[in-house]
């Protein structure tokens, strides 16, 4: 497979991840605004970091000329942040 096809597949894959993450985050933030439950706010923020921020980080680093390993490192850090926020949201008390 050539490099342009690999990039196109990566673009489509990360686009789907970002889109689905944005939809899930939108619904989670809707519940947070309705009930003012802090744990739901952290959960929604975690989904944003896990999906949208990861995709934006990967492509942002790629377009400024970073190596692929740097793109993966940035994405991994965004995902770790997202999972940390989700875990905190699940363990936090409601209210």
C-alpha cells in the first residue's frame, strides 16, 4: 500500500473516531448541563480528550512535520488524559 492510501485510511479512521466521540461527548455534556452532575462533566471531558483531542493531536503534529512516532506519542498522551478523566468521573461522587 502506498503512503497516500495509508494517509487516506488514517484520515478516514480518525475522522470516524472524532465524529463518534463528538456525538458521545455532546450527549454527555447535555446530561451534565441538565443535572449539574460533576462526574458526568468529567466523563464528557474524558470522551472529548479520548476521541477529538487524540485525532486533532495526531493530525496537528503530522501537518507541522513531526515524525510518526511523535504523532503517536501525542495521541497516546491525549488518550491517557481521556481515560484518566473518565476513571475520575466514574469514581467521583455525584453532585
